[in-house]
């Protein structure tokens, strides 16, 4: 019996030692540090990133995160961006909830954040509310706005607290909520952002749509928003379609992107604030220039048009002042390198984001 007790004690001590070692390793693994971002946009620095979209509980697995980091390093990006998606039922619903199956787990977000920071990349987290009815966020028009904002605040606080824990350099607190960002709801947003800043100490933006798809006195969501002063950057989701009168030639694509980026630059100067292109992308299918926002576009792929669209945007984008950076849409952890829908053009990004540009932000 004494021998049994001794063996048990030895076994218990080994388990305790193993537990302590695991704790020490865990503490070492999850040591977060926020890097310093330049205060103002200049020609020596731009945020350069591709968004990894976590549309599943286990989206940010070791394999997908390692592939993502390798991709970013290969194209000379300096920032990673992880999407966290929660939900509301439909366009008139006022509830907001995170899904057991479709929202990434906290532990995976923490793991991905540490791996990203260990790789020397800046970290951006974006929290979106999608509609389970598969309708577009821009059509989310809750019947009970006050209830919707309270529900939104509860979910945001969960993830901005996480963003502060992992020392994310920036967060995007929503995108394309066209009805909810109308001027009459400004006080909700300013109050919400003020509360967020008591918890989160990094940079904050919101991704406003390039237009408004229903009758409005404003031509775009970013123009109707009156709480830009409360944020660090004006965020714009860039999906302007090429006019169908023009073919997607190199010349026409340059002219198209130049016009749109000048509009953005003028708006930024008027607001005396830098712009962050929170999303930009183009479908790889033929005719993607005319439907850059259509991730369901069908038809044969057109790699040449896809490349020229990215190249024209990137070349015109570099000429503009007041634009702090761009996040390209998107890589999907389940089908990381698929050639379908809105995907980044690796060749164009790699050519544009050359090694001689500033990518170290310590």
C-alpha cells in the first residue's frame, strides 16, 4: 500500500510539473505586443494587407494561419487582418449574436494573433454583423434601432476587449450598415466609440460602403456618416464598377480608378482625416470590372483582366495623398488559394508591394 502511495505521489508530481511547464509555455506563446503605427500617412508608409475571412468556428487553425502568413510575407504585406463574423436574423431583426458554428473561437483568434505578431506583421481585427438570411448588410434596417445598437455594443465589447488583450494595432467596428449610419443615429455611434476607447487603445475605423443602394440624399455611405471625427481613419469599402460603356483596357481601368481615388482624396482633405481602404477587390471572372462587389459572379475566369484591375488600382492609389493603406479582399481559410470570386491577385500585389517600401513599423 505504501509503495502504491509513493508511486501515486510521483505520478501526481509529474502531472503537476507538466502542468506548470505547459503554463509557462502558454505564457510565452501568448505574449502580445502592440507595434507603433505612424500618426500620419506619408510616402514611406502604407498599410498593406489581405483579409483572411473567418467564416467558421475553426477558421484560424494552425494550417490556415501558417499558409496565410506565408502568403502575406511572399507579397511583402506588412499587416494581417482577421475577420470575426457574428449575426442577426434578417434585415428587420434587432438581435445580434455570435454563432457556435460560424464565429471563430476566442482561442483560435488568440493563437492566430500571436503567430501574426511573431512573424513581425501588424494585426487588424474586424468585427462584422452578417444577416443569416443571406441579405446584404447594407439592407439591415432593424425595427427597434435602440435594441439593435445595444446588442451591437454587447458583441463589440466582447471583441474589442479581446483586441486589446492581443494588442491589435487596429480594429474595424463594422462595415456597410447603411441604414444604421444615417445622420440621425450619429449620437449612438459617438457614444459607442467613446466607450470602446475606454477599453481599446489602438486605432479604430469603420468600413463605409462606396454607394447607397436605395433612395437617399447622399450618394454614398461614407458621405452620410457624421461620426468620422470620433474615429482614427475614414474607412471606405472600395467597389466602384467600371462604366459598361468602356471596355476594361489598361487605359480605361487607370482612368476609372484615378477618378474614384481623387474623389476619396478630396473627401479626406475636406474632413482633414486620412482614409483607410477597408476593403477592395475584384472578381476573377470575366467582366469582374463591371461587378467588383459581386462575389457570386459566374462565368469563365479572366486572369488578365483581374491582374490589370489590381495593377491599375495600385498604381493610381500610390499617387494619392491622405490614403493610409488598403486591405484586399480576401482569402478563405477553407479554400485558401481558390481562383473563384473576389480574390487577390498575388502577382500584382507582389509587384506593387516591393521590398524597398517601408514595412517595418517598430
